[in-house]
C-alpha cells in the first residue's frame, strides 16, 4: 500500500512538472510566432542585425530583443500579450532610456 502511494505521488509530480515545462515552451513558441508575424507584416524582418529570445522571471514574460542594422544604438523589446492579443513594442537607447518618440526610434509603433 505504501509503495503504491509513493508510485502515484511520483507519477503526479512528473505529470505536474511536464505540464509546467510544456506551458513555458508553448508560451515561448507563441511569443516567437506572434512577434515574427508582426515583424513580417511591418517588413522589419529583413533589417534585423541581432535577435535574442529571453524570459523575464519577474514579469513571467517571454520577450524578443532586437537590434536593427540601421539603428545599432537602439534596442527593441517585443513581447506578446495573451489577454490583449497584441504584440507590445518597447524601445531603449544606448543609455537604456525608453524611447517614446518615433523621431528617436522608427520601430516604435504605439
């Protein structure tokens, strides 16, 4: 009886772990797909110098950080908001100050 309880507990732990890992993989894939679709519709995908996918543990958000060839001093952070179903774009200059004006960062859309 004690052995059966241990086996059931182990199975539950493994299933729970698998669900959590699968959820994070799904969210990462969803963010990548939505951001890539967004970049393609704006024709930004051909201008990318570097692209890095990361995870923010504080906000529990996957994001993609992009530097464009024609703006190597700026970096843009793209994330996907599941609730609003939209891609969020944030831009930062070389001093790590957020760009809020399109004159300083042409890839800011909001």
